[in-house]
C-alpha cells in the first residue's frame, strides 16, 4: 500500500482543530497534567505534536505499533507512521526519523511508511535561559544527563520556548526514498558501551516527490 490522499484526508480532518500557537510552558504543563510520559524531554515540540496526534487520532490509529525488535513506530493507520516536528526558521532542514532496520522491515511488510511533520516558526530561550531553568525546576532539578554535560563542560544549545504551527506535511518513504536518506548515530555508543541503533534522516528540501499532501495554516 502507498500513502494515498484518502489516508491523508482522514488524518487531516482530525488535526484541523489542533492549536497552532504552542507556548512551551503551557504545552509541557498540559502533557504533565495529562500524565504523558515525555513531558520532561528537552525537545518538547516533537513530543507535544506526538501528544496531540495521540489525542486527536485515537479513533484511527493503533499507537506505538508496529514494533521491530526494540524499535516501534508512533502509530499505524493503513501504514506505519512517525510524528515529527521541525523549525522552519533554521538553516538545516534535516529531520531524524526512525531506526533504519525498522524502516526497511516496515517498507517490506507494508509497501511504505509515512512521516507526518509539524513545521513552524520557533522562538528560542533568552540568553539567561529562563525557560530552561523553569523546566528544570518543574522536573525537580537538573537531570543526570545535564549534570554530566556540565561536568564535561559541554555546550548547551538554547531551547525552543514556543512554536507557531505553519504547515503539516505528509511524506511517503519507500525503498526509492532510502537512497536520499542520510544516517545518524553511526559509530555512536550508549553509556554501557553498546552501539546505538542507526537512524535515518530526511532532508526536507529533497522530498518534493515524496510530499503527498500538506495542511497549511495561516501565517
């Protein structure tokens, strides 16, 4: 099966009413109060979109399925999907998607996989990092990861504190698309020394043929 317009329209009907102005504090508190497991994550815009998809697509999707080994897709409706978010006002338009082996196996089983990407204009934290400090306090203090980063003297990038949704893109990934994909985490290792699973990346500027449908929001 391919990612058809009909599948996209079914999903669009349910995503038309999601909020378009994402305030970081409100979004994180909404996820926290709803018992969503990923409210602590630094890259909250990606998890907030996933949170919204799980709320609005509940009558269509089976979530966290299918699974291949330790990797799963965000959901299944006719074909496997992942939900992603990306800042439009940035120089890089590369999006990290799923485990490379899982994608290959899913394409073999279903014919293709889909990626639904929320695109918008983001505003970053101020130089005093007040949003980051607020989030750390809400979590109960610095995480182990943050403490280790500080000990190493590693640089910490400014965090996104809001996003204005401008477009949702539906991208179809087939075997032909894989030729265009890059890789991420190659030669990376976990804290226990085991190799990390290789993930694939999409350059959105090269996905013209794969862009099956999009929802555009007023700017």
